[in-house]
């Protein structure tokens, strides 16, 4: 997605603009009351038109079915690698094509997402084959696994919950067993060992210290497990 103040989006409001297909615009027969994969509204009004923005009206979704959008995203990625960037944290990596609630986490949609990230990976490899890509994918492990082919890793949100719960209760919540299980799933998907990307919380979640009720000792335990 971009901002709704982005020049691309502003230009795309004109049906005759070269940027029209860079975003999703509702056509005749579009269900404007559709529920997004995030649970909210899909379509937002702009004058007499409606555009797609599954996160909010201020962030219209780019249309990755459009080849020009793909080329531009790859070009931007290559540009910053040439400037010395070592890799990217890919926000909302499961949502280039995951738009509607009734298609949420479907394997057909996941396959589309993964195909795009493979193309992106190939584009970055032309500049830096060692560029590190970690994706933000909120899902069960079996739905996360396909992404570890084109990406180096995906954030381990299920493990984050276990780590914080373990620090709070003082009891192991199957952490070791889960790590073995996850690696087995990832190896099957990627065909090789995959370095996990553990975390305690994401930037848009409640802070861990709040979850642990301000208990510094428990926070230290959580941090120690994360860094082990």
C-alpha cells in the first residue's frame, strides 16, 4: 500500500491515468460491503468512486497484478541496496493478494503471494544475492512456511506469544518442542535449514512490559529467552 496522498494514487483517481491500474478501483457489480482479510472495510469512497484499502482508507492497496507496479517495487528495492542497505523487513508480507475475509489464508492466495516474493527476490539478487529479507506474516506455521523459500525468514509470532507467556507464568510452554516442530516444517518447505526470526512483540502490538505488568524480572527472563 501507499499513502492516499501519494502522487501515484492521486493520479490514479483519473480513469484515463497511466496509474489507474496501480491501485484497485471498484467497477460495476463490485460488492462494496465486502469484508477485508483484516476484518474491516475493503472499499473506501473517493468522490463517486471507491478504492481498495484493507488496512485503512489512508493506505490504498497497490495492485500487484499490474506488471508496472512489480517493476517499480523491484527497482526501489534495488536502489536502496545500491545505497548500502543490507536487506528489508517486509511489512504485511502476506497481503499483496490476501484481500478478502472469505479468502483469508487460502493456499491459492498464498501461492500468489509467494510467487511475487520469488520475483522480488530474483530482482534483488541481481544487485546483492546476500540481501536479507524477513517477512511479517501473521499465520499458523503451515501457512508461514511457503514464504521461507523466497524470504530468508518470517517473524515467529506464535513463538513470541509462547515466550511472553513463559516469562509471565514461569512455566515452559512447549518452547523447545515447538522450535523442533517449526524447523521440520520449514525444512520441508524450503529444502534447507531456515534461521528462525524470533521476537517478543511487533511495533504495532502492546509492549511486552505492559503484558508483564511492569515486572522487570519477568521482562529480563523474556529478553534472556529471546537472546538464547
